[in-house]
């Protein structure tokens, strides 16, 4: 499956309790075009011990296998999350705020040259 969305948390390195291997995990919000008041949330688990070099807010394409991860909440209630065991997560665009800052800096430089 492929999911396009925004990285919602900084990727963090974790370690498997059974194998001891490292992996990276982050939350991803997939939404429709325009303003989506209820995005679909996924936990993305990159099963490589290589930093994916993603930042919060990046628009990414994630490819992997979808699973449902069931567990008990702190209150003892059964709950779950959508989990993507990712083969890849590649950045397609920078966050809009970073792009706006770069454009403002370029405009300021152009003013100084004139």
C-alpha cells in the first residue's frame, strides 16, 4: 500500500525487544486535498536502522504493509492503531512554513541587490 501524508512527529529510533535490531518510527497524518478536519492517522515503522532524514511537517510517500496493532490503553481498555511496516518513506515536499521562509529570504536578498 502507498500513503501520502505529512510527518506529524519527529522520527525516533527504537530497538526491538526480541531481536535487538534498531528501527525508526513516526506518526503520519493522511488527509484529502484542502482542509481535512479528520485525517487518517498511521504509525509508520521503518524496519531499517538508518535515519530516514524526515522532519515534522514533511510531505512524504510511504510504501509498506498495513497492519492493525492492538493493545490495552493505560485505562485497561482495548484499543489499536493503524501500523505501516514501511519499505520506504520518501520526502516529496518541504513544509509550507519552511518554503515560505525560504521565499521571504530570497525576496529580501533581491531587494538588497536592487
